[in-house]
């Protein structure tokens, strides 16, 4: 299959490498302002994929068919387009997709972080009917991966369950048929609210970063294990996660608490978030952020927690733990994460309702 992978960070390199080793023709592309890793991989002709044999992932050098900054060409020539990007970087790619994506192409955003709704909003802005494309998203990236050196991607873990949904939901059977050769193990989610609300990283990352910020600014970045999580910080993570689950229930979306998510992903054990994360083999030898100006905040707060906050308000209840984290993040980063840039309309949340108030998913 001809596949465009957009984004050359950890997730993009992992996907481009593994899909190439699986026999697919991959065009790895990034916009010029994100081209640092592209230039490295161009000079090498591909990427080295490192993974333990027990993970079931092919290792070795993946000679990628094409690597460049021609995002428009990558989009126009591919039947499957995968956005493997932080949510804050997606908008520039959405604009290019709206211009160049061919009718009936599959656009898979992973992880979603409400990306399917935001992309549909972009298409409408460009006077394109979102139904021209098959829009989909996943709850998470399939791999826990890290760039380990020049042209090397280390896959530390493979998630056993990756949720996938189409927008609208009734197109899932078509999506499943067209993506099965590439992602046969992906699991059906009820809708794109489920894939986005299911992203537990949006809870874990901001809480642990903000509640460890003094140490990060004093020492960081430094090597650590399990986000430096402690029992009391773990309780704050669980409080925010309980609110995430309450929002899911309000919209009749199935949910799994964070500690069970991690156990399902990686075969871990423990009853609390602290117990599960502190015993995780996948979260060993992490390098911390330097400060709060990191995707653990700049991605997971505005595109993870803020939508949860807005959906709770739509449902008529408050989420005080989530509000506390959003407020703290806004203060330390001097950014209004509840401002117009992250309004319900900007996040595409207005698209989940029909004019009569019923759900449109």
C-alpha cells in the first residue's frame, strides 16, 4: 500500500520504519519548519528500527521509499495518510490536507486528541465536504518509541490495544476494510469521542510534570523512572482521571480507568496509578522535560484536558481537579489555555451535535 506518514518525530519514524519493513511503500514527509529529522534520515536513506524480539516488531534498517518536505505530494499520491504528530503541530498539516488530499483517501490521525473533529472543521473552512475523505483517529500511538540516535528509533513497547474510530462512526466498516492490511490489531471504538477521551496520557503527563516542576527546572532534563511518580501525586492523577471518566459516561462513551489502560497496554500489574507506573518496564530510563514548555503540557493540556473541561460544562457539571491543572498550566506557561484559540468551536466540539441537540458522531 502507498502510505504517507506525516511527521518525523518519535511516532513518525517508528511508523515509517515498521511499515516499510512490513512491505509498504512509505513517503515520510514533514513541513520545512519541522525538517531537522527529515534531513538526517534523507542522508541515511531510511531509519534503523531497534526492538526486542519479544515485541513482535521487525528490527533492522528500513529503506524508506521517499523522505522529504513535499507534504502536498505525499498527501496527493497516497491512499492512506497517517498524521503522527503532536496535536499542536497538526493544524499546518490539516491545511495542506484540505488542499491536496484526493477524494476517498483515508486520513488517520494518531493519536487523535480530538483531531478528527478539528480536521473536519478545517475541511469545511476550505469549502470541502468532510465526507469526501474517510476521516479517522486512534486513541494513542501504537508504539512507545524514542529516537535513540541519529537515524535510529528505539521501540520500547507495543500497545496491545489501540482504539480506532471513524468520523462519522457509521463508516467504520469501510475504515476497517481499508486499514486492516496495515493495522490488523486495532480495536473498534464507539466513536471519535471515545478515542479522544480514552487518551490517558492527557491526564498522566500534565499532572506529573506540573507537580514535579521545581525539580525539573532545577535539574532537568534528567534520567528518571516512571515520571518520578509518588503515591500522593498518583492520587492527583487519579482525581483528574476520574473526571475524564465521568465526562465519558456523560456522553455514553465506554471508558477504562488509567491504571487499567496501562495494564492492558503493557501487561503490567498494580491497583493504583502509582503502583502500575512505578513497576512499568516501559517507563524506565525516561528523560524528563526541562520545564513546562514541553508537549506534556503544550499538547496534553489544550488538546486533552481543555476539551474534557468544555465537554463537562456542556453536560452541566464541574471538574475541579482538571480545572486546577489547566489553571496551573496557564499560569506557568503564561498562556490562556481556556481562551478563544481553544474554544469549543476551534476544537471542533460543535460538530458533535446536530441542530436539534442530539449527538452527531
